[in-house]
C-alpha cells in the first residue's frame, strides 16, 4: 500500500469513495456499451481499432484500481498505470478535437455519432480521470515508470493499426492507403504516418512532463496550506 503522504486527500474518506464509485460506474457503463452492447466486430479489429477505446479501457482499469485502493482491496500504488492513462487520454482529447474542428469527417468518416458518447469518450471521461490522478491521488512521482508504459502502449497501437487493422480493412480509404481507423491517416504515405506517429509520441511525453509538473505543484501548494494551518 502506498504511504499515507502519497495522497493529497484521504483515499478512504466516504466522499472519495463515492466519487470513485461514480467515475468507475461511468467508465464501466461506457465500456459495456462500446465493447459489448453497441459494438460492431464485423470490421477486423472491431472497436479496438480506435485509440479512443484503448483510452476508455485504460480509464476503466485505472478507475477500478483507484476504487480498490479506497476500499483497501489492493496493496499496489498503480501510479504508472494512472500516469500513462492520463497521457493517453490527453492525446485522445487533443487529436480528436483538433481534427473535429477542422472537419468532423477526418475522425468519423461522416458516420452519425451519439452526442453523449462523443463528449464522454473525448472530454468528460478523460477530465474525470485527470481530476482523480492530480487532485485526489496525486500520482506521477516517478516519471520513468509511466514513461515506459506509455511508450509500450504507443508502440503497440501503432503496430496494431499498421500490421493488422489497415491490412484487414478496406474502409476508410484515402489517397495513399486504405483501412486505417481514422480517415486522415489514409491520406498519408508511410513516411507521412511515421512523422505523425513520432510527433504524437513526442507530444505524449511533453504531456507526461506537464502532468508530472502539475502534480508536483499541487502537492507543494497542499503542503504549504497544511503547514500554514498547523502553525
């Protein structure tokens, strides 16, 4: 179990437990819908073609572990997973909304969307996970651990869509490729996609540094406030 001073807020407080149950149930409900009730596995790769779904599953597991800590059902800290999940969520939010504001067809190929799913998957869900990671848990103390996990997730996703998804699907199609889950990728040559992957990976590590710095600053402010109250 992590040290008591590893947390900004008592993880066993009733309010924290209620908060974490809410975050967990939302993540679990959307996972159930995206992976089972509303899932379409006809295209090879199914919902797992999309990084958004990887982020959702990671958020679900992070929420379950934070709840397990609050209910004293785990001895592990899970800080590496929480940190990597925060960054993957940040990449999903950044990439989705940047492309959406340019042209929604760049991310959804013109298919109809359900508004509450779009806002949960690409905004509310990530924000809830960030709030817990930064303001409740105070994670991201040893950045090399989430950095290694983050690198593994990014490499795994790139290999997945390059070696399997794009070669197993004939839609969406573009000027340079076919089958990549996000339409804009199909308009890029391999060199163009490689540049995009490297830029995205670099952005992810920048986000990790920002999350780590923010967590450190929040801990410093909380410690100063605690010292002032004790004086």
